[in-house]
């Protein structure tokens, strides 16, 4: 008889857990409080733009093996596209200068020694500061670990680390930054090509995962909000015994399990004594209903402006503002005008012809990747052997990214399915 596992939360970490559990033979029941799956990684049709957009722009790197493996497992590997080389165009909105960072393949960083591929105005010796970051100690900020100023910092490290950490990079966790760099930049260009979801995150991750789960017999319950977890047993053998939803109670069998894949603030209300991140940072995305110019690069870094990164899709141009709390109270129309001026300048479009636009704000997009908050991230295992945690806010070793989210879900599933199989 198949073991039943209840996965609470149908965001990316919950879906990753559910798919992994199903592959390992469990009977999966997936619960989601919202009327739709996907969490912060979903797509929806926007009437104003007359287009399907993502509720947040997410950039995946070719070295994100868990994300690419998950897409392949659910039959959506061809949905992630990008250039064949690790080329990153940049534009300084203040000076108007443009250049392209070209990270060479292989572990030997040949790109650092070529003026045509490294950051203009830098010398090979400047990049030695990266070694200090790669050797970062826990509890240290980036600024406490390496030189956080100068041309290399301003033109490369600051925008990259801002996108990864979603906090002021100087204040961010050096260890989290280093872990990403070790998996992407350090192996060379083949591991840090930028990839985007050509038809949206929903087509790349959410809908294929739901279809796979349904075909495999999983039960998917949308609009199913967990209100309480019942624990019972002796001090040494306590476990989850029941799950209370809005109008129903589900009893958890002796061999069954639970993966809790909800945001940290929701998890703290459900799990007694849970320590989890308490500080968050916003991300703002703006979408403009205009196609990019011919041969325009899919991803462009923007310096000395409001927006940080410009993403080009077939039917629109989108920009992302990271660490965006300071912009939340600005009137939407004012912010849209400012961002359109930057987009038009970067894409060489007439600024006076502002197209239809939409701004999407996620106030608690990620946990704040500060050393103090990183220390609050809980492990996957809990003191109840049939309850595992999943989410990009758990101790994945990475910032709050798609890669970390998928890894957390898969790890929760594997730990739950590994022996011992009986929780009595």
C-alpha cells in the first residue's frame, strides 16, 4: 500500500516536493490555500497588456542543475531558452555607455585577461578580490569580506549580487553570495548562461508539474487552507497526527507524512517554536507592451538608474527593481514613467510613445539575505519525524532563488521517503 504524503503549498518548492514524492512511489495529496498553484512563480493573463505575464521576472542560470533537472523531469526542458554564450550586455543610463561582459567557458577565467570580454576600465588584478568572497566565513557580510567599491564592483559585482541577494549587496551574506558564485561563475561560462522562460513561468514549471502529478494519480486541492497542525505522542515519539483545514480535518496515518511548503510567516503560525527569517525585501517588476528591437539581447544590466535588469520577450519589455522597498509608496504612474524612460533609452525606442504598462509589486518577495537572517533559516527536518519543511527560506545554502526552492522541495521529499519508513 502506497504511503500518503500531504504537501501543503503548491508553490515551486511544494510542486518540486510533490513530483519527487510521486517519483518515489508515494501517494500525494497537494493542498494550496489560493485558487491557483505557483505561488510567487506563476503566470497570468493581464487584460491591460493583452498578454500573459509572470508575477515576477526570474532569471535562471545554466548552472542551476536542480531547476534544469526539474524542468526536464516534468517535460518542459525546451521552455527555458537563452544565448549559447554567457554574454551580459550592460548600459550605464547616466553616461550612455554600453559594453558586454563575456564569461569564457572552462574553469580557467580567460575572459579576465581580455579587454574585449572583461569589464571596461578594470585590470586582471582587480578580480583577485573574488577569491576573498569565495573563501567567505559564515556570519560575515560581503563588505566585511571583500572590497565593495571601485569599477569592478560598480559595473559587475553590485548588479549581479543585488539580483542574487535582493538586499544591498554590501550588507548581504557573503556565504550565500559565494555559494552561488561557486556554482555558476567559477565553473565558467557554460554554468552561467542566462535563461528565461520563453512562454512564462507557468508553462515552464507550474502547469507541466500539475499535469504530471494529475496523470500520476495525485490529488490536488486548491482553495484548501491549512489552519492548524495536530501533534501527538510521547516526548520521544511525537509526530503529526492531523491537519485542520477550513472545514475539514485530515488524520495522518502512522506511515504517512507531511511536507510544509508555505512562506515562513505562515509556517511560524503552524509549527510550535519554529525559528525562521523575519525580514523580507520587495521586488517590483514593470512590463511594457512593446516588442524589443531586432536582435536585442534577452537580458541587459542597467546601471545608475531605477531599474536593475531589462528582460526582452517577444511581445514586451520588462524591468526588475531589486531591494525595492523604497519605491513601494511611489505612485504607479510616476514610477511607470520613470521606468519607461530607462527602457526606451536602453532599447533605443521613442520615449514619448509610452505603451500600455503594468507594474507588479511583491512586498515580501524574498527573505532578506543578511547574515542575521540567514542564521534564522531552519533545517528541512523538524523534531517531528513525519514533518519536513520546504521553501527557499529554509537552509538551502543559497539565497531565495528558483534553484533553492526546487532543491528544498526535493530534499524534503527524499528525507521523508528515506528509512525509517514507519513513524510509530
